[in-house]
C-alpha cells in the first residue's frame, strides 16, 4: 500500500484543515502553532490562519502585549489581518481607559491595511483631560460628546476601502440586565460618514503634521479619498447600546443614543434586524413602528419588553398593544428571547409557562389575520434552561410539551414555531422533580423532627 503525504493535498483543502485546527485550539484558549515548525509549505499556509482574526484587549493583557511584539517583529503580518476586534472596555464600570491604550489600539488599526471586519467593544471613554482632542460639543447644559470610538470608525471608513463589516457594542450581543437596543443595518459607507467623528484626529504614532493637514483637506473636499465605489460600498453595520447608556453619570451617552437613532430613522431602508432590551425603553423606542422600516426582517424581543411592568411575574400586555411595534409587512421572524431572563441565577424551564404559551398563541393568531397584511412566518423561542437552575419541579409541567402544542396550533396559520433542542429529556426532568421532593422531605425531617407521611402503599387500615 503506497503512502501519500498530506502535503500532496490541494492548497485550498490544506488551508481549510488548518482553519479547523485553529478553531478547535481557540476553544481551549490557545492557538494552532505546531504546523509553523513542520515545513516551509505549512508555515506559509498557517500564518494567514493565525493572523486572519485578531483580538486586542485593553488595558493591555499579557496576550495582547505578546501579540503586539509578534506583529512589530514582522510588520508584513499586519497585511494578513482580515478581522480586527478592539476590546476597549474598562475593567470596572465608571473607569476610564488609559490614553496609551487608546493610542495602541489606533496604531493597530492604522497598520491593518486589508481589513474586512472591525469590531469595537466599549465606548473608549477617556478621562476628561485626555478626551479633549476627541470630543464634540453637546447642547447647552450637557457635557461634550466623547468621540473616541467614532474616530476609530471614521478612520477605518476613510482609510480602509476593503472594509465590509463594522460592529460597535458596549457589551456582547445577547441582551442582559440594562441592555437597551441593538440595530443591525446594511448601509452605504457615505451614510456612515454622517455619524459622529471625522477620522482625522486619530492619534496614530508617526503621523506628521503634513499628513494631518492632507487628511483635513481631503475631508473638506467631500471625502476625496472615498470616491465612487468606495463611497457606495455596502457595509453591514451593527451598534448596541448597553448598560453604560443608563446612569446619570453617562448622560452624554443618552444624547449619543438619540443621535444614532435619528440617523437610522431618517434612513429607514437600512435597518435589517432590531434587538430590543430589557431596560426601560426611551421614548424613541416606544414610538418605533416596524411598518416604517421596509427591509426590517427580524425582531428580537425579551419578555420584559412586552409586559405591563418590567418584572418577571408581571402580566403581559395584550398582543394588540405591541403588534404594530414588533411586526410589519417585511418582518418574517420574531425571536422571543427567554435567555435574557435571570442571567445572574440561570434560566429555569418554568420561564416558558402557560402565560408565555398563551401570549405567543394570541400574537400568532392576530398576525395571521388577513386584514393585518403582516409577513410573520417564524416565531423562534430562544429557550435554553439550565438543569442546575431548575425552579419548577412539577412533573406534569414539562416545558417542551407547551412548545410542541404551540407549534401544532400555529402551523395551520402558516407560522412555524422553532426552538433549540431540549436541554433535558422528560425522564431527566422527572428525575429532577423526584430529587427535589426527596430534598423537601429531608428538610422537613431536619427542621421538625417529624417523618413525612408514607403514601407509597396507600391508606393503612
């Protein structure tokens, strides 16, 4: 039997294999570096895999410092970067990031010349003294607007014609306590240039006064450096407003939120997906009507957003009160997000109970009415309870029975009900209930000294 070397495989297949190895390694918070030491061919195929997607976390961590040194040792590695994530979130809420960290992040961005995707986590909130060169005047009586993260965005739009995706978030994607709103849009680069920032104030090390003057002249000439296709290119743009946009100490962020929301409202065709939060919605969100956005196809809604009060046991609003906000002629998918409930203590299967089943059934029936002219085709129930956080313990109340029943009721109306695979089988749930009953019995004995009645053998004569 002849032996064949893996090196005989086509380059495309070898690259795919190395990409899978890197994905597996990242799950263990490491990288697939062994092929670098194998041979010249694998070395050159592995480098693009390792440097394609990079994440820099500031305040600088050891891994970020090591990555900086690696790139600076061979600047050509910057040309391999396609996706860049700059995590500028301070360790503790209310803290500022250091100016040196912001400069380091700007430097990395300025070196990645073939960038396709840019993610900026955090608001890049500098101290009042450090942010003076990167701020915009606000209305009278308000603090100036911090433009640090916006300068990063505008620089990338202006200097990186390969850019196709931008994500700006103060936290991760999933809604949680204090999450306000996420807008997922598809927009031309020239419209993004109308957002705050100019892209010429970025503190890039080595920039000469002459280069800065040239950038200012280009900006005054209506983006002469972004003509034709570069101006019209479509960019997937996502921005989330999270916990940091709530407190009184961050009033300027409320103004920032209003500014972005009005920018989107005047370009209704750009909105593709809307993620509502569990935080008390500002007036602008309360006035939102899905029908006004012709390309909006998905709305993500947590239970708290459609309840009378933002409490778990509060009753739901009638579907007729919220249907115009959530659904429209183009919205074909509604995500009912139960994962945002009780994030601190975990999700119980009781989170999808009789009130949730009834409310979604009534909403589906209302949406299917011919006179509504709505496009709803899928209700996705994001429901991943943790068996270790179970609170229901009713053997007759297996939550997935409700999901199946709802599925059967709405299917004849042309609405599909989808949900993740059950996190526990019926047998596993019944076993949890049995263990809970035993625990209650043991606690009763410990506290009272009385044995619970034995009902297993029926009545005694």
